């Protein structure tokens, strides 16, 4: 039974040591010049994508404003026509 606990302890220690080694290698890899170049290119791509999305959003917003203004004009024209009809009906009733 004691041998199993020693085996588990060695296994846990080995896993911990492998994790430390992997972490250290990972930090070196992530801080290398090649990795920095990849990060820079990825960031540049994100900035380009952001610019494209912002242009599209601005276009959509401008179109929505145009649609809103045209809809207001249509409603104002309909209201004016309705008022003119009411005025005609009132004058013909007299």
C-alpha cells in the first residue's frame, strides 16, 4: 500500500516537473522574435478588419438615417393630403 503512495507521489512530481519545463519553454517561445512578428501581423490584421467593420457600420448608419428622413417626409405628405381632404369635405359640406 505504501508503494502505491510513493508511486503516486513520483507521478505527481513528474507531472509537476513536466509542467514547469513546458511552461518555461512556452514562455521562451512566446517571447521570441518570431512570436513577436506573428503578434504584430495578427494585430495589424485585426486593425484592418476593425477599419472595414467601422466603414460598413458607418454606411449602414447613413442609410438608416436616409431611410428615416424619407419616411418622415412621406408621413408629412400623407398628413398634408389628409388635412387637405378634411378641408375639402368641410368646405363642400357648407
